[in-house]
């Protein structure tokens, strides 16, 4: 038997039992579609976070305290006085909160900061303005809304000048941010920004969550990073008390996390392919039993065991690869609809298609080999006498 003859026979056999073939392929179809979709979600979410970090530029450092490290507003003046290459020093205090407008309520991360945050290039306004130094000095209750928060409370209307309730106090909306997209963790679209003194007063704390340091150039940022790392290590007696990371380091950490996250998702989806392979093996074993007399006839007219192995192995491969092709189509559709369901971007990856096809090919080979060998080992005389 040639490969072409085997493929024609396998395709004819599958086509004659279309419903059984489709049910057999279902595990492979779902597995391939899941691999493509979950990898796309992992890539899209990681890309969204990376793009938001990249908006800060390569000249920005992230200074964050370790667990138990005292980190208050005094760190801003400490960094300014000890880091001459720092152009902008921006404190951050993050917390959770709820915004209310009439009967509508939206939960949102609250970020207390200063007008310098806008100078870092981290945000872009769609309407209004960011709060000003005067707002900061006078402790005005001004709030800048993320795109999703604005949409949830005000729909498509311009909220600038409107009043909302936040952390038990009345705030005036002074600006709305442009949308940047959703990813894992806190999204800027879902956040609100208020002056740092107001945030500290309402939250009853002088602590900071982090400090962003902007330098005039990447070289200056590198010098500032080394300087601050040494200063905090000497001050607290530990290099882990305060972390000083550049954008490159944050992105490197993100890339490692992204790889782990995406591999975990892909590995979970590949389990579905294994289950699909077990289904293929089960059906092929049933097929061997059903076609015992056929195998006996073929052996009687001159077919060698290798021909029988090739026939049943190709049938398993056709089932597996057909399921893989249908799974790619389903996965492509799911990638386009996934962002609507999980509220996270999805980035289609050709590598995931290759991975899914390679794995579905292996599924066909591995789980089709045993039934094929079992069929080839049937005694021709006993097979001809089989009356099951």
C-alpha cells in the first residue's frame, strides 16, 4: 500500500462515518482552539502592560519599598536632595475606592499623586486637564477619571466640571484620560487620580506605594539607579528593603512573567489535546474490532503487516490533523471574540498555530500507533473466522 492509497482509504473511512469522526475529533478541535486562544490572551495582556510601561520612557525609575520598609512622603525630598540627575520625582499612593454619582457606583483603584505625573508622559488626556500645583497646594478635591470609569458613570457625555463622591468626600472632575487598554493588574482605564495630600488625608496615612524618578537621559537614569540603590542599601542595611528598577528591568521581569503565564495557559490547553488523543485511540481500537474480518481479507490477498499499520496509522493521523485544522479555525474566531468576554486584549500568535499543529500531529502518531500495531498483529486465519 502506498501513502496515497492509505490517505484515500483513511479519508473515505472518515467521510463514511462523519458524525463519529466529528465526535472523535472534538477533543482535538477544542484543544487546538484553546491553545491558540489562551496564548493570544496571555500575549495580548502582557503587551498591553508593556505598552503602558513603555509610555513612561527609558528615563524613568521605579522606587518601591519592600515589605515592612517605612516609606513616607519624606522620601520625595530625600530622593531630590540626594539625586542631582533627577528631573521629576513623583510620589504614588494607591488604594481602592468607590465613586458614586446618584445611584450609580463604580469600584476603582485610587491613585494619589502630584502634577509631575503628567510630566512623565504616563498619561494622555481626552478632556479637561490634570490637577494643577494650585489644586495640590490648596488640597482641592479634584479627580481625573480613567476612560472606563468615565464611561460607566457618565456614558458618552463630558464629565468635566461634574461632581462625584469618592472616599466619602465630594470631588470635582477636572479631566478624563484617553483609553490605553486592559491587561493583568490595575488598568489606568479603571483608575482615578487625585492630589496626594487629599489621598493621604482621606486614607489617614503618610505612606507611599512608590516613587517614580524621571531623569533627562537613559545614561542619567542609569547613574541615578546605581546611586539610589546604594543609598537605600546603606540606609536600611539591605538591598531588598527598597527596590530601584529601570523600565528595562521592569519589562524584563514582565517578559519572564509573561513567558511563565503564557506557558501555563498553553500547557493547560494541551491537556485537552491529550484527552482528544485518548478519544482517537479509543475509537481506533473499536474500529480494529469492527473491521477484523476486513483485516483478515486484506492479509489473505497479500497485504503485509506494515500495510495494515500504515492504513490504521494514517486514519488516526487524518482524524487528528483534520481536528487540528478545524481547531485553528475555531481558535481564530475565538481570538476575535475573547476580548469581549474576558475584557482583555488578545494578540494572535502564529507560533501557537505551529505548536497546536505539531502537538496534534504527535497526538495522531502516539495514540494511533497502538491500535495500528494491534491490527497488524491479528492472525489472518482467526480474523477471517471472526464473526463479531
